[in-house]
C-alpha cells in the first residue's frame, strides 16, 4: 500500500512556481496484511520548481513526479486538493486521449505534455484519486503546501527520506474522508446562501475574476457560451479557475 500527498503553488499565474509530494510506502506488511520481518513504513519527500509556470502545471508536476517514483502493483492512494488533477485524470483524460489530445474545439489540451506524462505514469497501476480540502489541517497536504511554496520562493528546504518512525509527522496517515464528505455536503447545501468572495467568468476561453456581481453580470449577460461561478474564498476561487481552464 502506498499513500501519496501532492500540492502545487505559483507566485502569479504564470510566475515562479513549486511543487511538493510526500510518498509513504508500507514495506512493513505484505499483500495479505501480514507483517514482514525487517519491514518498515518508508517516507520520501519530493519537490521541484520552475521560474515561469502556472499553479495547474505545478499540481500536475507533483502528481507526475510522485507516480513516476512508485513501482510495483500495490494499491496507490493519491490525495490532492486540485479538482483539476482529479477530474482530469479520472474523467477528461479518456476523451482527450481518444481525440488525439484535442479539446472539443480541436485545440491542443492545455498542459498536454504533463497530462500525457501523468497518464503514462498512471497506466497499469491501481490508483485511487482523492480530492481533499486545502488548508484544512490535513498533515500531508499541509506539508506538501509548505514544500511547494518554499520551492516557488526558491527557499532552502530539507526533504526527508527515511522511516515513518523518525518523521516529523508520524500521524500523517491519519485522515478521515467520512468527515471530508460530510463537510463537502454541508458546503454544497449552503453555497448558494453564502456571501461571495468573488465571481469567476469565462468568455471565449478568457478567464477573469470579478469582485462584484454587477461587474461579472456585465461581462456574461447575453453572451453565448459564457460561464460564471461564485467563489467563497481564495482556495475556492482557485478551484473555479482550474475548472474553467479545462473547458
């Protein structure tokens, strides 16, 4: 069993960016769950940066690099706060691949090179993709965010490699998805009543962020194919932008 956490960050979109990943490999148990003599749970931290990139490219890079390090046929669970990555690899990638990595408008898929690499690295592996909330106290996500932002800022950071027992975050695997789903359902039911942080619009493939409904309405009203959505905070705004970038 292998558990992976990933995250990406960019200072500007585009701008300097970084990515981070934490891989936790259970080498203590065999496939039947029995303890192997001399086995252990191993942690590997990864990180990288680019001078000119986007948040989505860094999110994809984190998943690509982490999956590229994992060999064997054990079940892999990947936790990421990027809806763009989860939806892309579990839904959209199949149509893109059938269409020669083209969108419905016959344009190249955005970040085509990384999507092709991610699909290749995921091929033949048993992977469960799970989206988690960013900045929600999930240790693995928080650590990856720390790595990614330090990398984006070109700050020195020590990446750990060794047994879980010596890791600074020994409880990194303690995460409850039941609580996440409950939170997501609650958020969905109250979203329409919540105060807007911003409005994101997409017209002709050009995405803009507005801080009043009047400004957003002026741009999208009566425009064929225009899309818009309310965001509730900075993270939600980022998710909406990621969603619109795939259209």
